[in-house]
C-alpha cells in the first residue's frame, strides 16, 4: 500500500516537472514566478536561456517516468532524493538573488522536501 501511494506521488512529481517545463518553454515570461526579482523575461537572449532550462525540466520529469516504468520502487527511492538537489539549488539561487521567501521555502524548498520524503518512503516500504 505504502509503495503504491509513494509511487503515485512520484508520478505526480514527474507530471509537475514536465508541466512546468512545457509552460516555461511555451511562455518564457512564466519564469517570473521562479522567484528571482527583476527577471528580464522580455529579453530574447534571456528567453533562449529559459528555453534551455525548460527543456531540461521536461527531461528531468521524463526521467521519473522512465524509472517508474523500467525500474524498481527502490531505484526511484534513490533517484528522488538525488534529484531533490535541483529544487534545493533553485532555492539557494533565489535566496542569493534576494527573492521572496515564499519562493525560496514555499516553492523550491517544499519541493525538495517532498521529493526526499517520497524517496525515503519508497526506500523503507
């Protein structure tokens, strides 16, 4: 039962990461919600960099699906805490950029914690 619930939540994480990547790829202005103040989302060169990030987000979300389909719950359990370094790094970047604490802790930090918790649940189940 615990494995099924944790696996479902891992799948939701994959869906969310892919969705965020697709949104950012289609509308780079959405990056303003990332939390870095004065993000120049109208600058075409910066939009290109945002597209690079968006493609990486999509791929990261797809990695979760690959592991869910071809791996074991234990493998997904190891992957998620390692992948939690991404939102943790995002939180540190937003904090270093004097971004809002809601983005640092409520978005990026919370995402990292959820990923670690789900990973641990898959490891102990």
